[in-house]
């Protein structure tokens, strides 16, 4: 561990005040007592001189505790490269997802615009000639369903227009028969009178 990672191992016995430092570096490492102290099972990043160290501690059942200081840059250089690769992969994936979402939304919006233009073309000038939408020409499922509902609605409107027209004819015919019924006795009375 010491040779491959540029690490420092500090073994201490607090009761006997024994401290031994093993280092793979030639220069001495100067650490204060606060920097050496660490709770077992925790870690910290400390700076000594120009170097950063990743500090971990272990205390077993004996009186000895171990503190391992590993050069931060050596320890995480492979991890940083992997992290950057994953960042790049994530960014590319998000970009492609965004582009795909924009393309799908654009297709739906274009088909909706085409459908709205079709509806505007079939204006209220001639309500008895409400055209049917060609639902099969729309590739987007939602617009296709909208066209089907529009067709059902136009059929219902056509049916209501026919019913209204028939009712209006029936009302006019009833009024005409009523007038005839009023006139027939009047003419009959005049004829008998003369």
C-alpha cells in the first residue's frame, strides 16, 4: 500500500504514548496532533504542505490505533477520470433525450396545427355541411383520437340539424293546417249565408 499509493501509515498507542510513522516518501511529513487524531471508522481530507491526503482511521480491540494517509490525487485520479466519463455519458444521454422529446413534441404540435386548420376551414357558414376529418391521416395517437371524437361530434351535430329542420317543417305544416281549418268554416258559413 505504501509503495503504490504514496501513503503514510501512523501506528499509535495512546496509553504508552508510542507513535510510529511509515512513509514511502523521502521527505518528512509534519502533522499536528489534531491532524493525526481521527475517530475510528471515519475519514477526512487534510492538507499538509502542497499535498492533500485522504485520512482514514482504525482502532481494533488492542490499544493500538492506525491512521492511513493516502495521497488524495493518486488515490482518486482513476476515479476522477471515470467520474468525468460518466458525466459526459450522462450529458450526452440527456441531450439526446431532450432532442428526441423536442422532435416528438414538434410532430404532435404540427399535427395539432393541421387539425386546427382543418376545423377552421369548416366554418359555421354552412353548418349542414360539416366535413368529416380523415383520422387515418394523423400519425400521432392523441390527434387521431381527437379526430375520431370530432367526427362523432360532427355526426351528432348533423343529426341535431336534421331533427331541428324536421321539427320546423312540422311546426309550419301544423300552422298551415290550423289556418285552413279556420278558413274552411268561414267560407262554409259565407256560402250557406249567400
